[in-house]
């Protein structure tokens, strides 16, 4: 398929596809009359890159991710290390999101007379408690 076809089927701009080739995330395709021609394998690889980008993987993480995947071999050690790291990041993000949700729910119920009173009533993180204590 041509680059325009690959772009429309994956929702990725042709310029991004060319960049992925340049940084070796996808192999350079063969050319017919000077035009790039991609295989179905490239389609699936670009879809996987797009998914990984949507999940906030960096291009370097995607490179590690893709280098550890092979249709005929078990998942590589580097991929497993990356997966553990991403799980930690996701857990941290979820914890921060839960804290934000709790704060917003508190603010919806807040009947404090001032911002200072509200801040004093909040259950702040240990780091913020130190800042608050030094401000007194």
C-alpha cells in the first residue's frame, strides 16, 4: 500500500510515518517507481506505535517495546523491564488522580470561610505539610 493508504488506515500523518522510518521504528519499505510501498506488517507496526503513543510511551520506550517483540520468540527481557517501569508509572498516575479526585470532591463540599481555613483542613501530602509548617 502507498503511504497515503497507510496513513488513512492508521490515522497517522504521512510525515510521522516517514519519521518512524527515519528513526527505525518501522523498516524502510520497498519502492515502486520511487513511491513507498508498505506491507500489512507495516500497518500493524504503525498501529502498535500509535497505540503506544496514545498510552504516553516515549519514542525511545516504543523502540525498546518493539525490539522486544517478535512473532516467533517470547517477550524479551528489555520489554519486561519496560513493562514493569510503565506499571509503576501508571500506579503513580492513578494515585495522583485519586488524590485530585478527593480534593475536588472536598472542594465541592467546602464551606470554609477562607482559603487559609480550607487549606488547613485539607489532608495534604507530607511534602506540603512541611511547607505549611515552615510558613507558620
